[in-house]
């Protein structure tokens, strides 16, 4: 990803980034990939592959001691709103 692409992504997601930086309900906005898969009705493998392949933006997913953590916003962006 080049700098121009990154700038476009940041501009298009300004409000989400601003909320994340403000720490608004930070712990409520992050979950394990297993929890996210169960909540959205996806297989754990599907969410893990999305994490590994870079489908999540860098601020939407990261690995912590072997566990993928994802944001609620990232899941909504990839898989839609919860019903």
C-alpha cells in the first residue's frame, strides 16, 4: 500500500479513526476473532483468513500473543450490520 492509498483510506474513515483514538467504549469495540465469528455467524476460519490476508485495515485487527483481535467496526465493514 502506498502513501496515497493510505491517505485515501484515512480520509474515508476519519470519523471511525477519531472515535478509536478518543477511546470511546474501547473495550466494547474490540473482540477476539472467535467472539466476532460467533457474533456475526461466520466460521472462525473465515474471520481468521480475513485477518491474515489483510482484508481488515491495520486499525481494525491485530494479533496479540497468538490471538487475533478485531474491531466491531471492521466486522461491520466486512460482513455488514448485525440483524
